C-alpha cells in the first residue's frame, strides 16, 4: 500500500443471512481510495455499492456481516479493531453522509445538538464550546445562524443535506463516504451540493467516496470511478479513461443506456438485455455472463480477476485476462 | 460466442411462475412450508388455532365432554377436587347377599326389613326418600315385592353397627367414609352400594363441587358455550356496524365524518367496562343485552382502524389512477380499499373476541348482565369468592378457564399481527 | 374546619397543574400556544357528549327509578312526592338543562337509597380511595412496562424477548379479578402475610385523623406509624393486581415502538457518527419510541378505571369503582349518573394533560 492511498480494501466479502439463505452481497472486492480524491462508486440498485460503503466503517448490524477481507485505513487494518475502537473511528476519522436527510436526522433533536453531541462523544469538550464549533461549521456550510436551533422537519431538503455533511465534517474526518447523497434532491439543489463537495474537498483536504447510481453525477465531479455489478468490482479507472473507453461489457452497456440528446427519432433507446441476478443463487463464474454479449464458455466456469488492462485502468473480465483455457484470444488495449 | 438467448441459467424467476406453483401445492403443505418462513410466530398462531378449535368444539358439544349437566345438584356440597363423596352406603351382615337397597325388598305380609341409621343426620331422610321411590317402582312390577323398611335410630355409630353385627338389624345405612374408618372393628360386616345417586357418582368430581353441589368441571365445560356465544356475537355485531361506518367516514371525509369521529373518539376514550355496566344496568340482565352492551363498546375500535386505513389507501396513487380512469366510488371501495382493510379487521376480530369474553366475565362477576341461572365462569367466580377460605377450587378453575380461552384468542391475534405487519421484521 | 377531601385533592392536584399550564403557555412559542388552546377547546365537546350520553341513557330506562328505589314500601303518594322533588315530571329539555347546570356546579344531589346522603360527601370519601389505589398501580405498571419493553427490544429474537412477549400476552389474558382472587388465596389465605380486604385495620383505623382521606398520606402527616403500616399493607395486594395487569400492555407497546424506532435511519446515522450503543437505545430510540406510548398512556386510563372497578370489588376497597357497583345493584340512578359523569370528567382531563405533554415531547406537533 503506497503512501498516497488512504484506504485499501483487499478481497472483501460481505454476507447477509436471510430466511431464503445466505446472500453474498459483495464478493472478493478490492479497491484503493487515494488521498484527496473523489472516487465515484456506481452500479445498479442491489449491486452492493451501499454494502461496500458501510463496510468501510464496519457499520453492519444484524443479518449482515463481513465474511472475509482486509480493510487498510491509513495503514491500520480495521478488521483487527474491536467494536469500541471502531466506534472511536466512526464520525471522527471516517464520516458518512446518508441518502435521505429527512429520515437520517433525529426528529426530536435540534439540528445543532446533533453536532454538539457528536463532538462531545469523541472529544472532551464543554457544552458551550461544542456548540460554538457547531455554529462555525454551520456558517461555513451556508446554514444561517437563526436556523441552528431548528428541528429537522423545519428545514428544507437541501439544508438538511448540508447538516448531514457538517455532521460528517464535525471532527475533521479524513474520509467521507457519501451514500446516494443527491438521490432525494432535485437537480438544482443537487448541482449546488456537488459544488459544495468540491469546495470542501479543497478546503479541508477531504477524501470522498461518492456512491451513486447516477453516472452523470460521477462524470461531473469524480476523479476516478469504480463500477460494481452484482457484488463484483467490474471496472476501476480515471473518469476520462473509463467514460471515453469503457472496457467491461457492463460498463459499455451502462454508458450506452444513457439517453443522448443527439438521438434522432429514428434511433431507438438502447436497452441492456436480461435482469440483475438473484444473489441467493448467483450465476457461476463471472456474474455478468448471462447478460454479456461477449460471453465465452470460460466466463460461466471461472471468475476473472481485477487486473490492470492498461496503466491504472483495472478491469474484471476474461476478455482482457490471459488464461490457458480461454477459447478466444485476449484483447490488448493500447495505452 | 454465446448470445443472451443461450443462457444456461435463469437469472431471475418469471414473475408469474412461482405464484402458480404455490397454488398447485395444497393448502396443508403451504401451511407447513410457511412454518419455515415465519419461525416462532408460526407456532404462536398454530398453537392458538388448535386451542381455539378445541374451545369451539367444547362450546358446540359440551355434553360429550362434561360428565354432568351444569345446573343439576349431583353431589355433596364443597367436595374437594377428586375427593370421594361421602355417600350413604348400605352395610349388611356377612351372611346376607344383598348389595343394593332394592335387594331388601320383601313380599307383602313378610317381615319388614329393619335398617339402622345414626340419630340426627340427614341419612335417614335420604334413606326414606330412596326407599319410597324404589317402592313406587316395585309396585309396577309383577313380582309383587314391596320395600317398607322399619327405620331404627341409634345414638352412636358403634351402637348401630354392633346391632347389625348381633343380627338385630337387616341392614344399616351410614356414610361410606365413616364406615370405612371403623370397618376393621366389625369384621362380620360388608359394605354394599351407595343408596343414592349411584349413577351420579359414576363420573366422579374431577374438580370438586360448589356450595350447592354442582360439579365444577361440568360447569367449566358448559361455561365455554356462553363465553364463546357472547364473544363471537358481540364481535360480529361490532364488526358489522363499525366497519361500514369506518369505510364510509374514511372515504367521504365530510362533516358526517367529523361528527362521527368525535362521538367515536369520546366513546373509545371512556372505560369500556363502565359503559357496559351502565348499558346492562339500564337494559336489564339477559344474554342479548350483554351482547349488545359489549358490541357497543367495540364499534369505535373497528371504526377507527378501518377509517384510518381507508384514509391511507385513499391517498395512494393507484386509487387516484383508478379514479382518473372513471371508476365509481363503490368500485374503488370494493376493489382497492376493502381488501387492504381485511388483514387489520381480522386481527382486531380475534383480539376483540378475547376482550369481549373478558368483559363479559367481568360483568357477570360483578353480578350484572347475565341471569344467575346460566352456567357462566364469571358468576361462578363471584359465588366462589365468598368461600375463598374453605373451597379454593371454586375460584381457581373458572378463572383458569377464562384465562385459557382469552389467551388462545389473543395469541392468535398477536401472531397474526407479526405475520401481517412485516415492517417489524429484521431487514 | 370541614374541608371536603374532594375539594382538597382537587386543589392539591389542580393548582400545580394550572400553574404549569400557565407557565408553558407564557413561555411557549406561538405554535405551542395555539395547540394547547385547541386541545382545551376540543375537550369540552367530549365531556359534553359523554355527560349527555349518560343523561339520556339513564332516562331511557324502562320502569320508574323512584319506585324501584323505594321498593315495596313506597306508597303512590311517596313516589309522586319524590318524583316531584327530583323534578322528574318536568319536560325533558328542562331536566336536561338542570342536569347540565348541576354538572357544572358539582351539585349531584342526594342518594336515592341507603340514607340519602349527599352524593358529593360519599364521593369525597370514595374518590381519594380510588386515587390511593390507582396512582401507585400506574407507576408500577409504567416501570415494569417501559423498562421491560426496552429490555425485550434490545434482546430481540432471543429467549428473553419471547419470554417477555409471552408474559405480556398472558398478563393481558388474565382476568384482573381472578388475579386478585388468586393473590388473596396465596398471600391471604394460605400464607397469611397480607390482608385481603379493606383499606386499613378497623381498630387502627379509628385512631387515624382524616385529612385528605388518602389513608397512607394522612397517617404520614399525623405521624401515626401503626396506621401507616396497616394502610400500606392493605395497599399491597390491590396495587400489585392492578399494576401487573396494566404492565402487560405497556411492555408490549414499548417493545414494538422501540423495535420500530431502532430500525430507523437516524439510529444508523448516529451509529455512523460513533454514538455509543447504550446511548442509542436508552436515549435516542426510547425518547422517540415514547411518543406513541404517551398517547396510549392516555387511553390506558380507560383500562385503569375499568380495572379499578373490578379490583375494588374483589378487595372490598371502598373506592369509586365499588361505589358504582353498589349503587347500580341498589338501583340508585342518581348516584350512578353522578359517578359516571365524574369518570367522564376524569378521563377528559387526563386526555387533555396527555395531549399537552405529548406536544412538549414531540416538536413536530406544534409547528
């Protein structure tokens, strides 16, 4: 793990125990998050991106648990940490911004108390000092001082989302995991939110993992992008590289599905065939093979490995990986 | 190169097929399969369903389970559970081969049998009665036998038995347990059959008798009938009135809705038992009045829940969609709102029955509501309270019965709630 | 000074309540003020409706209340006289008006039977008795219920949870009068450790000075330890009976609400900020879960009063509940009417108090 990598996930698998059986929502996923970058994590609903996000601070409870893997955060393997040690990291070093700010805020707690409580949980601080720090933070994020004693239901959606961000920043976290932060916002508010993210990254030196199903958001604000499908990491690379030249058939299909304003009436909208798999009984080998237009027999037998196809552009596909049993030749990508 | 059509594995089931498969599987199998799905809550509902079925059976055919009729005085008073009643029995000398009182009958003109009894105890009266009724019966028979004993009274048990031993008496009638205590001292004497109610004691008194000699166990079984009648009737009446009112109020939402809701909320907030007390006090004691009183109590519950659900469903998009397609109100109520309301109503119904039985028992415990001639658990409890120092079985068992029946129905309601409200299940 | 205990209690509870209300009103925001006023205004119709229901129900009886109250001794002239005295021959509207006026002025008239005492006097002895029973029972029920419910919710799907769920279902199914009888049997008859009827030992009772008519408090005030001990012992079984039955409902309610609250997103979000688990359960979740429970506490008053009627009958506790039953059996309809009206007032006031407390706890309601 190099020094510019803030978080390194190695071979992570997360299982859910349900009444129908065990679901492996994330299988053998590895991902590096670099310091100071905004990494977009995209995929369909149910592909495991939220699960992965929660796993970063080991937030799972109940039926979900981490089955295997290593979580190297800033040189420490979080898998070896006790629950109490993890609790000290949550909110202080890794922060999380949730999707729906209305339900993510305690309805009977004043907005400012959310932050002062967080501060006082992690650092010895008086009520007054904590409140003052909270006020300053709110001001920086554009929440007017007369609103700080409000209850969540008295604020607008955009403001609540800013409160969520301030909660994540209250203790100067190094990594912010934003789980679908703009899904519940309308387009204009979403644009402002993304601008704010960029500013904060500059000012506070944040590293942001932006989880979303909206490729447009990723294209606009992320430095790198990671594409997940059915619990596997399909493709990882710089945003320009991946968007200009998507290598994984799934990414190709995904990008083709985005309606293009230059389409004429004669063109039809592209639809990817098939449906997302049932994860209780997932497809064997590469989980995308039932829908893949380029599938080979080996794809249903063995899962490929996430490997660099060219430079830092990683892909999880037999098209680009060598194997003695492969029927088709490996595609070589030029740099 | 493989194409999407050559998939070796179905990635997602056809939406209709698993439902069809489920329909093919029989009901019984479905019930058993659901056990795996629902876990312990399934057991809750299953056990309670069995209990409920059992109680309903008891209520429909109590005679098949109860040894006696509930109102008949079949035994001695205050008999403890499973104790042997101390009946008066016939005791004869070793040489005699009589066992029953009847055996002592003689031809008219022959020597009348002399029977000894203790002075000042009711055995003499019982003996007289039995002898008379046997005599009446003998008159109709061709053999021409008659039973006209001469009754000789003694001061002590010993004297009585001694006289028999000495041959001065044909037989002696004494209490069974009394005799057995001293039987060793009179080796020549033999115990015969009880002279009264032999058929009555055949069943024994499993749970004892109450203060006037009725069998507690039989009253318990027969009490199921009135309890369930009240429970079901009151709930059904409340349902038939409350649900339509709730549907109407929720759907129309006009001034009538507001007025109805105000009345219903006031009734709902008021203690139910007290309202029932007032109503039965006014109407008088009878089964029908109790049913009416309890039904009135529960109309607001059905009303509120149904109205709430109606309001919620009314706001759903699919109702708007239906309306925009021109559906009429009755149709919307019938096809969209009503089916959504049914699970809640079913839960309330089963809990309602439980509550109605409790309230009914409470009413009869207080002495209001049911006429005292009916075999009812509440009435039995009230009677038993006076004898709490001596006859513990009179209050223990009727109350236990109430609890079990109410438990059965509440468990069913509780289990159904967990099954119908999946949001409480672990995600 | 013969200060009616009825009035005394009214003042002791009413005065601080009134002061609190004024304080909240003055210091609260506009939204809170509006809410409180609305609630007060809406309570009046409820009392009105209930009182009127009582009035009409009582008048609907077949037969004449006076003649059945006087019994065979009543000559036609006597009946006519009493009827005229009670104004029963006047048109319904006039009677109704008079009834409403009487309710407002607490003029309940005299009992029809059993000594013709002013009903207010009888109630001033009975009402404190019921209070002495009902308040400790409610506290007991709340303690068992809320902590039991939170405990069960924290250990969901484990053995303790199912045990507590079973407890609450069984308790709910127990007829309260049977529980009382069984406790009497066990502790009174078999073990001889607790008294099973009445409020206080007769001999000791004569030495007690009645101020509020709540015997335990009176004994405390006058330092009469014998009386205090006796009153306390007599209080145990009835309170436990009523409290246990009520607790079943609270366990169930709290458990469901805490479970539901605990699955909320804001709990997960708080956990993501490193808030301690214990704080999450007993502060964040419980506070939110209590909101629906508070509304239901108001409705439990109904169950409380019904339970009180039965408990008082079982333990021969001379409170309002047993008074009601006695008066009904004695066909004393004036008294019955008065008692039910007082109950209605009580329920309405508690409802109002609960609503106001609710608005203080849940800020969403007032804005």
